[in-house]
């Protein structure tokens, strides 16, 4: 869209996990999974050392840890096996999963995944070296709904695995919040500050300084408060997916693509539990979404800082990108053109009109890499 050069242009900055990673914060799902495993191992060690555990006379094993996702058992005289375990990277996790799946721990140690969802999540992470928990949940959800079981007494379709899936996902959601709470606040990146408040470019996408910068909104998809360090008097922050340990703005964790073909299967299931972790319904808990929509009522530019623009946020991102007031989309990519290109692939999936997408996305030569804190 073309705007009068005298009109201030607002700026909508989409904040994703890449921003926290640029600040050297270990906020990836992989970091969380390693922490979760270590946390379970630590609790197992503490239970054994305190003498509070269940013994099995037949197997000779001590049940030192159990929740709805996994159990940890080992022989009482082989505590050093457990004590020595510490996961520092994905290679350590792969080794434990391999030993567990091949039953090579024998009687020394037995780690059992009680949750099929959690087991498949771990296997997926080990296979790909990365994992998207929200996407994995949606895939599991649609698989369950696509294969209903018949209730023998009523003859109607039922989904007995659905309640278990949602319960397990809730456990992971709460554990993720606990993990992120342990992370420290980051240091400021001055180069990033300059980019956030640079003057808008004109409608040709090439010339800086044609407009004045209006209001800036950080639309924070993270639960961490990193954007707070970059605020000024004309900046607002909306924690669109909630904020850590905030009862008035609880975290939203799930899936948000109402345009997916499988979504119609959920709607036809006639079971309210299918929507338990669908983001669109959680947005009603606060006024964040309506505040965000109000910001779109004036011309704005979109800056993407660390957001992958994946389908788990498709409903919201489509609203932004296809809006008539959206002038342009500028990508702050990680490292190289390949990452920039990958982001354009994801952005294109949020546009029905691909010509409109090509007219809004700024070309690579006029974009900038995301500044990073030094290692």
C-alpha cells in the first residue's frame, strides 16, 4: 500500500524464540527437553538418597521416580549408574534412549516412557535434532480424531486416548513454564536497538527515511520478557501467548491453524476436548487479541525478529500479513540467505494471494541479519 510520506508509520515487531536465542538464552524446545530429563533424574537421585522410594521384591528394583510421562527404576546396589547420569546435550539423550529401547540397561537402570505422546516426542527430537512440541501435539490430536473407537454399549464414536493426550500435554506445558522461569534476564544488544527504531522505508522498499516512525508494538510470542529491555515511550508490548507466572495472562501453548484441512475433522468430532489446546479459544481469556487488532487499524510495517512464522500461529499471522494496512514485511534472518529463504517459505503459507505476498516481503539485499550477543 502507498502512504503519504508525512504520515507516521507504525511498526509491528513479531518476536519469536530466535530473539531469546540471539541473547544466548537456552529457550529452544530441545533445551527444555534436556532440562526435563535432568530434572527427573535429579528427583530420582534425591528420593533414593532420602530413602523414600518403593521397592519391588521380585525384580530387586527401586522405583525412584514416577509421573504420568515416565518412570525411573534401578537396582538398589547399583546407585552409581543413576548418579553418574547427566544430560548435557542431545547426544547424551540419544544414548539413553538407545539403551532404553534396546533394553541394554539390563537390571542396572530402567527408564520407561509411560506416555506414548512423550515417547514419540523424544524419538522425534532424537531423529531430527530439533522438535516442535506444538506441531507434534496437533499431529497426535488429528491422528486420534481420525481413528475413533466405537463404544460397545452405545455404538457411538469415542476418543479414549484424547483425554490422556491432553493431560500429558498439560504436564509438559507446566514443566515448560517451570523451566523458562529458571532462565536469567539477558544483556542488551545495542545493534538490535538501532534496528528496532530505524526510520521506516518508503513504499518502494528501498529508501530509508521517507517517513517518521509512529508507535511500535512488540507482539511477543515468547513467554519471556526480553522485549522489555528495548521499550521506549512510544512502545507497547503484548504478550500474545501469555507471560510466565501471570495468573491474569496465563501462557497459551498449543496449536493455532484454523485453515488446516484437518481442522474440519476436529469440528466434526462433536467433542469439546479437541479444542482444549487450540490457541484461538485461549485468546478469549484476555483482551490481548483485541488490543492487537486495534493496532492494525493504522498503516504499519511488520518486522520479523526470531519468529519462524510456522503454521502453529497461522490464524493470527494471516490476519497480520493479509491486512490492508500492512505495507511491508521485513525479515531479520539468522546467519545467512538460506534462513531468510526458509522464512519466506513459511510466510507464503499465510497468504492466499501470492502476488500480494511478493509485493510486501522485502528482498534479501534490503534486509538485515539478526544481531547476536557474542558467545
